[in-house]
C-alpha cells in the first residue's frame, strides 16, 4: 500500500472517544486515504499510549505511528525505552516516541513535578544510549537518579524521537535534539513562522541539518460537511479547553490580549463547567462560550468547503511547516478534505 501524502497526519481517537477499539478502524481508514503518519495522544482514561500504539501497529502496514505526546515522568525510563524498541521492531521502524511537557494542573493533581527542558534533553539522551545497547550506571541528571539502566547490549536501534513544543525553549530543544517537532493548534500564521524558524535555527546551531527535523503544524480542520454542532465542539470547544489548561501560555505565544482570557475565565458559565469543555459542554453552552472568544482567536483553522480546507492545509506548508496534522477530526470526517487535497497536490 503506497503512502500518497507523507506530509499529512491525523490524530487517532481525536477528542473523547467512546471506545479505544475505534483506533483499529481509524488507522485503517487513515492509511487507505494516504496519510503518512497517525498520531496518538495520551489521556489517562481509555487512551493509554502504549496500548494504543500496539493496536495501531498491527492494524497498519505503512502508516508511521508517533506518540504526540506522552510524558517521560509517568513511566520508568526502562519501561518507556522498552516500549519504543518493541514498537520499533513490531512496525519495522515505523515508530516515533514523541514526548511533551504535559499540563501543569494535571501534573500537580498527580503529584508529579513540572517537566523541564533539561529533563527532556537528559531523557532523550538516555533513550538513545539504551537503544544503542549501552549500559548506564549511576546516572544522576535532570531526568532522575538511576543506579542501573540497560535493555540489551546487542541493540543498535535507530528510533526517532519527537517533541510537542510550545514555547521558545522547547522549540529550540526540538531543533537541537529531536527528530520531529509538533506545534500546537490555533497558532497564528506569524506564530507558526516564528516557531519553524526557531526550530530550524536551533538545529543549524547544533550542527544538524535543519531539513532533517520535521516540523508539524497541528492544524484544526473543520469543514462545512460536518454538522454545525460538531463544528462548534471542534473549534470553540477545543480552543476553550486549551484556555482552561494553559491559556496564559497560548495567549502569550500568539500575542493575544490577556484581558480576553481573564474575561473568559471569570465567566460564570465557564466557571461552572466541571471538566474539559470540549468533552462535557452542551451545544447551548458552547454557543455562549463562542461569544467570549474573538474571531481572530478561532481563525487559525481550516474551514469552509473541502476544497477551501485543502487550500488552507497547503498554505500551512507554504508558511514554512514541513508537514501538517489535520487535527481534531477522524479520517472518516477528513476524507472529503483529503480528496480535495489530492485533486490538486501531486502524490
């Protein structure tokens, strides 16, 4: 099966799925449509990343599989390294271990320390040493203290590492150390260009080939072929959920007005919602929340007809992204957009 569009990706089980088993159908549909990469995000409910990666591996033949993301501090390094080598061999080299900082509020609730740039860099180094068969004795670094770490001295695995990056320090780390960088949804055009430039410049300064670091735009694709209530959930609901979790960072990164974020947080209805807005809010509640968000905050997304959405996806690459994740929708929902994309994009 040929991969028609290696520059396109999708998230399996986008949003709040009812069954993790849906990943099998979605991965097969995505591969048939010609997507290059299927991304798996982790939520601590029915979206545990290692299990889903295994399911995606056996359900696919050519699709690349990347976690985007899991957190390095929720598993012992040996467990994570072993998961990656298992996936690497199970898929014939189609796996990328993608890491991220996580959501501070969630880490606090779990009793875990906030993840730092130094920890991610140290952890990436540990992974590569273990994958190449090294025995690590007496490690004492930002990622932790470990008396003895080893997988198999015969290993010499070339496994890709990815990073979900947001702020300038993470972006620079991605260019310096990682093989792929996944940006965040609802980045403005200027933020996208600035982020790509930061990654590529950092790679070059580290003596790496900037072209060897793939920068993914994570771009919401919400076409008119979807019901209005669904579109509302995938735009207003999704952005509002990000503002719940790390609104200050997103607003600062996009250089938006922080007063709008303050008004959003202080709204009585927003304060009354117990959970992630995109998962629990009703259509009526989302319609109210939409009045709190400026059009410019919702603008960084592909909307309109399938052809218009496809054109918007292509423009992300024209702005500098190496590849584009069609975010927030299943392969079935994205099928008309992929068809329109393929109608004018050479495979």
